C-alpha cells in the first residue's frame, strides 16, 4: 500500500475591493511561474476562477480548488486582502493551510502609488481574524516576499502540509497492552482523537490467531527470498526466516484489511514478555522491514512512538527508526575516538539502541541474531529475529510527540548526528551526538517526563517538525537549547 500522502496546494489570491484586483492577478501569476520554474509543478494549483474579494468569491474559489483535488491551501495576499472572506476560506477548507503575502516592487505598474498593495499590513489583520475564528494556519517566519521568495515558502510548507493531512487520515493499529514496567509508553489516547487520528486496539490473541491462520501461506517462500537477499552474509539464522515471513504477511494483511476508512496506517506492536514463547521468535526484523516499506512499526506497544515515526517518515520522505535513549558512551571510547576529533563533550554523546528494529538500509552492516537480553532468561531458539548492526553515520533528528499523563500534548526536537565510531555493542545501535545533550536530557527529557523511546529521522528536519508540532497546537516544544539559554528548571548558579 502507498502509506505516504502527496500534497497539492491550491493557491488562491485575495484582494481588498478598494485595491487594484489586477495587482493580485499579476502577482499570483508571477508566484505560480516562479514555483514551476524551481519546483515540481504538480505540487500546486493556481485557482483561476476569481480573485477573492467577497464571501461569494470565497465560495467559488473553495469549490474550484476542491474540484481540482487540492488537499492543502495557500491564501496569497496579493494586496491588503479582505480579512473576513480570506479567513473564511481557510475556515471552510478541510485541510492544512498557509498564508503568505506579496512584497512591494517599484517595477510594477503604478509603483508605490497605484501599484502599492499593503499586504505587509494586511497580514496582521489576517492573523487577527484567524484567531477570532480559531483557525490554525501555517505562517512562515517572515511571510512577506517576492514571487520567488513566496515560492520558497510554499515549498517549505509542503512537508508540513503532508504531515498534517496524513494525521487526519491515519489509523494506528496496536496489539496487546503495554508490557508491565513500561508505564512510560502507556500514555492516554485522548489526544490521538484530538489530532484526528483513529486507533484500533487489539489483543495479542487476535494477532496470534491471525498468525496461525497464515501457516503454509503460499507467499511465504517469496518473502523468505526477499529476506535472504536483504540479509546477504548477515543471514545467521536462516531457520527462523519462514516464521518471520509468515508474521510479515500476517501484519501486512491485517493492515490492508483493517485500515477501514483511513488512507494511512502505523502499527504499535507487542514483542514481549509472552510473544517469544508463543510465536517462537522476536518480531524486530519484521518491524524493520515494514518500516522500510513506509509502514512504521513501533515496539513495546508504544502508540505515540508509532505516531512520531509516522510523522518523521512523512516529513523526511525516508525510512525512520525508534530507539531507546539508552546508555552513556564509556570514557575510554570517548577519549580514544571522539575527543579532539569531534566538537562534543562526553555529555553531548549517548548511545541510541533498540534490539533490532532499524531497517537494513540504515545500518552500516547487519546480521540476523537472537535477542541477547531476552536470551538471558529464555531458550535462545525463541529469541531469534533481531537485526543487529551499527547505525549509519550522518545527520539525524531525534524527536517525539507525546501525551502527558494528564492528556496534554508535548514534544521535543533535537538535531545532531550519528558519529562514525564503532559501538562495540549489540543490537541496532549508534553513538549519537547532540549539542548540549546533557542539559537537554536533564531539563527537558527528565523534567517533562518523556519516556525513553525517541523517533529518529535521518537528516536535519528540525525546522519542519517544529512547524508540524506548532500547527498541531503543541504548546511546549522542547529543543536542545544552546549554552547560555537557560531552561526554566535550570539553576542559574549551577555553573
């Protein structure tokens, strides 16, 4: 299934009736031409039926962009703009929306006399009216610009719009209650509904029954071949592949049969304590393969982890992963491989780890192994199924959207990198470096009661994720604050 949205932004120009309509027409055409010259023309649609000056025009424009298949909206203030009808357009449009405004240019007809649009002023009134109507809209950092600059703003809106649209069409499918001693991942689901996300909670028995019904599925050999090809020399547990293939088909069929009215799906799966003994394996490798297919699967029934992974996959248009903020980097490894070679203190570093759910394409090398931690108390043969290896070095964004225990949305976004340093450890693991991580760990992650799971996008997507969380109404968004910028809980006399 196609599990990521495409966005088509309808560009609707507006004009206040006492300003020249021709100014908005010309500026809209220039904006559209600038976008098509630089970006994918299929991402936008120029509404030609009218320039919105009134409520009647607003309804005409709304009908036109709906018929054109637009699922996102850009209200373009070619001049001052009609604050009522332009914000009504945003109110009645069912999807993500943004507002941008035209900068003045003396080369236009009339210069700064007949050709002055005052959209700089009009944006203030637009924002006031949006608040009156309780309408959420994306407004760029500096929302007034030339045609080329506004084209760039729309392009930056695309990943934000994709994420917002996708969430309103998402179903998260979960299996089983959270494992005991994992209350941190057991957050209230009320906020999912507030975001427009649907949730389907199932029993482990439901999943086990479906798995057993897939025994002997004629598709299993083909999936095994796919796994063998992906693992290559890392195929150290070939005897477990048929069962893993059976499980993969079980999940894929469940997703297809249960997505219902929704277009997109993420999964929060169970992986212990009874999973191994009853299924006969651990699901880590299968989780990684579905995530690489664009269907994020979190472990330990981490519903908000699955939500975060899905957002990251949409924004980055790439495979993501979910990791524990797990352990410190030993001082001897830091002294030998990091100090003096990279601009980080030891407190800026940590190891991000999970048993084996990171996709092969995001590992420097990979091997199929057994889950070492579980094998300490269980027969080794039922703990096979992890994909282990060091995570590829490069830029990353570590983030999470979470509900607090009293059902309030909170989030964090931190940019950093995975260092090209061998971990000397097990699991899917990497040495992460985030500037000022030590302070961020204490004064945001601990202070704000975040769980140990964090989503990882491969690349720097902090700007886009921050805007997504703002659009969703998250009031507190943490980030790794630079030195000298104190957290609220930070003691100013500590250093």
